C-alpha cells in the first residue's frame, strides 16, 4: 500500500510539473525581419508597378450562361389582391 501511495504521489507531481516544463523553452521561432536595401525597394516597386499594369491589360470577362436558352423566364409575382375590410359591421 505504501508503494502505491508513493507512486500516486509521484504521478501527481509529474502531472503538475508538465505544464510548467512546456513553458520552459523560450526561443524565437520567427527570425527578425531584415530591412531591405534601396536597390531591393526599387526592384520591388518596379515589380508592383509591372504587376498592376498587367492587371489593367486583362480584358473583362464576358458573362456566359450556358443554360440560358433552356431556362424558362422567371416567374412574375402575382398581382396583389386588394385588401378587404374585415369586421362585424356588414352594410
């Protein structure tokens, strides 16, 4: 019984120590961003400008509806019925 009690106590200490151990390694997984040189900034600006100009050259897509000839015309809403007065006064 004494061995079982000490085993349970050791397991309890291990369970309490596990979360603290998980927080122990403190290292940066993302390296610091390095600043760009003037040449790199100019090259990136030129790439961005060329990209934007190429987007302007793309023609607008035409709307195509392959099932347009098969589909029936959309149902038109029924004419609204005039509202009638309801109540106990009958004339």
